[in-house]
């Protein structure tokens, strides 16, 4: 013996294939509006499983914990990327919702046009397919419980700007966690504006009447109206209501939050549903993503709240430039972002 202790696991001598516990399975949707779209199902072996849409910037669509859906899905659901959807509000035509839709890489907010160009709602990146760099499967028999999928998403055009996102989504068998590590690099030879937002769309049954929206920090309503229908002093906007008639159609409200961080600089937010006995916790570094937006859209049959960490609120490139907060990446410069999503039992 070499002196190392041999740890016996419940599957010792009983496991033929790691997929019996979990892992990553890639496939292509072959029917409906999403036909032809590449996806990867990731199973953590804990009850948490989720769908990575490879052809949509490796965003995450469906997500489940045991029998409970965590994410809100639009009526369309997963759709193929639309590379020319960068004008006006075309973005919402293929917005599938899902656990994470990435916004950016150079603009986050509504449509706008100025001397720097024309920019559509929430930017281009979510409509760009990834080039898969690696898929690492777990090997529990060999003691390797980690798994990951890494891809490159290129937001590019001749003469620039040229931004590249290298995304790794990883986890460990036996942990109900999703880890996202993003690196954004300016591949152009000129300075390039940059904005980033993670549009986390949470829905029923995680989001239901009485569920708690978890965040702390100084806030203001998106419209700045002290009498905002939801985000006003004295109103309980952190408890999910019943569907609202006022939100049928385009009814919605949002708050911009200067989210609090703990002693280690980490921010915590999410949804706590005591009736289900679970909490979806979202964590990130304040130094990387200093803002959070809470979007609330409680329409009948379109019932969703968004928890959205970002480099900025969705104010748009023009306003960020005017406020002198727009990030300018020099040629070759890169920034990294880390997001962790965990399902906790109460």
C-alpha cells in the first residue's frame, strides 16, 4: 500500500457509466421553433439539471430542481440565433427567457442611436453561437467529480469593434451549483466600449405568490417616480404577488439596486420559496458586477421576475458614456466575471 486511504463511495464497484450519476450531454433540437439549435443538458446528480443553449452564447434556458422548474420560459422558448436582430426591439422576438440570458457585450439597455452608432435592445451577444473549446466529463470512479463546458463567442465585424467572450460553465457531481466564469477580451486594435448584464429570469413554481425576492441595497425605480406602482417607499415589492391585470401586455416595472456586499466583497440575492422549501441563491463579486436590476412582470400567463447582476443597470451605452461610467477596453485588455447559482434547501 502507498499509505493513501481508500475512500469507499456508495457507487464503488456498482457503476458502469458515469452518466448514471450525471454529466454533460450535447444534442440538437429537432422540432418546433428551436429546430437545429445546439444544446447541452447538464445533470449535477443532485436534482439540479439545466439546459445550456450552445447556439445562444451558452445561455441557460430550462433549469429544474427535482420536480420544480426554476426558470421562466417565454412562449417561444429556445430559438435559433438571429444575427441581424441588433436593431430596435427585435431582441425580444427571440427572447426565450431562461435561467440566464446574457446582455452586452457593448450595450445593455433600450434601443438608441447616436454619433457612435445604432444599438438595439440589450446588444448582440445572446444571438451569437459558441465555438465549443472543450467538454470535460466527470469520472467518479477515478475520483474526478468536476465537469465543465467551455466555448468562445465572437461579437465581431470588420473594422471593429471586436469583442470575444470565453465562457466556462462548470459544476461538481453532488453539488446543486452552477458556476459561470466569463472572460471578455477586446480583440480589436482600437478601444472598445463594454457593458455586461446577466438577465436571470425566474418563474413558477419557484416564483409564486408569497415567495420572497432576496436582495439588500440602496435602490431607485427605473423611472425615478417616487409614486411608482411597485417600487415606492412603503410598498412590499420583495414579496411576489398574484398575477396583475396592470401587467397584461407590456406592463412591467424595474428597480436599479446598488447591491450590498459582505466582508469578502460578495453579493447575495435570489428567490426564497418557503412553501417549496428551497431558495435559489445567486452570488457574484461587487468589484466585477456592482449593480443589480430587479425586473418584475406579473402578467397573466407571463409571470416572471428578473434578478440581473451587471456592470451597469440597463441604462444604455449613451447614458453610461454621459455619466462617465462606460467601460472602455483597450486593445488586448480583458475583464473576468464570476457568477454562482446554488439551490439551497430550507
